[in-house]
């Protein structure tokens, strides 16, 4: 087995297990309109875990899990109760309040605990990369039990989530079914957060279900598509984590976010007309031109990206002397980076005992590295000053034309739209009572 497969096999299987159960709950959560209930329940469970830590229990201990589960079940009952009072106060408001209060209490409690910041980080991003086969197996068995409960009572649970008024009219006890739903959800969230963290669990819950909802309206097809999307995006996130040496959990969350952006953009392009797309593009052109004219020294990401791809976009606005200074600064930075990389590698070899060096020489080398870094910082200041000089000239020669072209284009397209609307209105016959 290759190192890639050996390291990421069980994290990938864990992602499949998380996708299987969270995609189903995600469809219910979106139908109920309580998107952030997962974050709120996870934060309540984290508060319970914090209490366990203060009581002297380890984070991964059985006692810590039962503390977290007890708090999460209490939150589940609370959310089931508040749904019955939704006419007076929206359930989403209650969820937000509970989240904020639980998070604040957790921070206050962890402030008294050793390594409190590390515990908060653990709760947010989890440790899916270090998940063991035993943990994945236990999780799969637990989720299978929860899934069997939902399969056995799927008609009632689906009706209460997707058509609560019809469920009440049919004589179903909505409160009881809400307690069953939120309690089972609390069990799933508490168990998932232990290995995946709050952010990754939220991504598994919402993103696949939401993207599937954009593509199809059938509940069964949405569930199948959510499973496929969750598995594929987990693989993409793990591969990115391996290839670019990124934290695994955040890399998977970013993959989910990128997929959301791509699908959302494609859906917008599908629904918008060409005229509307043209107006949006021209409005964006006018906006970036206005920002360059009004605030030339502010960061302009689009222009910086353009200058990186095509350096003449900046150098054409510099004098010959400034271009020479810029070239010298870039060459100095490149030499400094190469030298720093070589010395840093040597320093690391000495630290790990792969090479030997006298203590005096080692200290002088480290002082040189620190000094060279300061020199590089000075060269960066020179480049920033030259960039500001170019921006002052670009504001009129580049920003102003973009502003005028974008504004004129939006005006002309809007005028054409208004003219067309007016002609259509004029061609319609007047109402009978006005004749």
C-alpha cells in the first residue's frame, strides 16, 4: 500500500460514513429552515465537554462523551419545544441565541482550563486525519442504528419535516416526532464532532444536501446525489491536503466551499439572461475602476493578479529609473530567498543531528538569517513604494477609463431595456373603461 493510501484510507472511509448520515439529516434541516441547528447543537455538546474537562476528564474519554451527549440531548428537547412556539418567536432566533450563549460559556470555562485554546481548536477542526479503524467502525455501527430508526419511522419524520401542517392535520404528534428527530440528530452531531470538528460536520450536513437541491427536486434523487457529492468532495479535499501539505479538516471544508461557489455560479449563469450578465459585468468593471480612482494605494487584488501574470501592466507606468530599481530589488529578494532556504535547511540539519556545527558558528548563522530577513523586508518596502507610484498613475490612465466604460455600458443596457419595455407598453391596447 502506498504512503498516500495508507495515510488517507481511513480518513476517507470516515468521510463516507459522515456523508451517509449527515446528507440525510441535511435534507431535513434545510426543509425545516434551521440551517444553523448543527452548529448550535455542536456548541452545546462542546459546552458539556468543557464541563467534563473542568471535572478532570480527558477530551477523548467516555465520561467526556457522555457529558457532551447529555448537554446536546437537553438542547434537542429545547429546540423541539421552541418549534411549537414558532408563531411568537422564530426557531432560528432561538438557535442563534443558544449558540452564542453556549459559545460564551464555553470560552469562559476553558479560560480556567489548561490548554484552553488548544481545546477550542480541537473542537473546531477536529482530527479526522488521525482517526482509527476502531473509531470508524464504532461510528458506522452507531449511525447504522440511527439510520434504522429513521427508516422505520421515515414517513412520519419526513412529513413532520417537509409538511408539518399536513402532519398536524393528519393527527401526528409533531412535538414527539420533533423530540425523536432532534435527539437522534444530537447523538449524531456529538459523535461526529469528536473526530471531525464543528466546521467539517457543518459542511457535511449542509453543502451536499443544498447542492443536490439545486439540481433535482426528488427527495430520493437528492439523497443519492448528496451522497455522491459528499464522497467526491471528501476525496478532493484529502488529495489537496496531501498534495499541498494542508490541514486535512479545513482542506475538506474548502473543497465543499469551492464546489458551492462553482455550482452557484453555474446556476446563476443558467437563470440570468445575457443582458443581465452584461450589466453585472459592466457594473463590476465600473466598481473596480472607481476603487482604483478613489483609493489607489488600497489593495487591488484584481490588478495585483494581472500584474503578476503580466508585469508590464505595472512597469509601463514606472520611469526608467524606477524600473531599474524594481529589477534590482526583485533580484536581491530572489538571492536572499535562495540563501535563506539553504541556511534554514542547514540549521534544521544541525537541530536534528544530521550535521555538526560549533555553537558559536551556529549562533552567528542564526543572527545572519535574522538580519538577512530584515534586509529582504526592506526590499519589499521598496517594491511597495514603487507599486504606490504606479497606482497614482494608473488611477487616471487605467481606473478612470474602466469607470467610464462600465458606467456607460450599464446606462446604455438599462436604457435599451427601459425603451423596449416602453414600446411594449405602448403597443398594448388601452383598458376598455378608459376608452
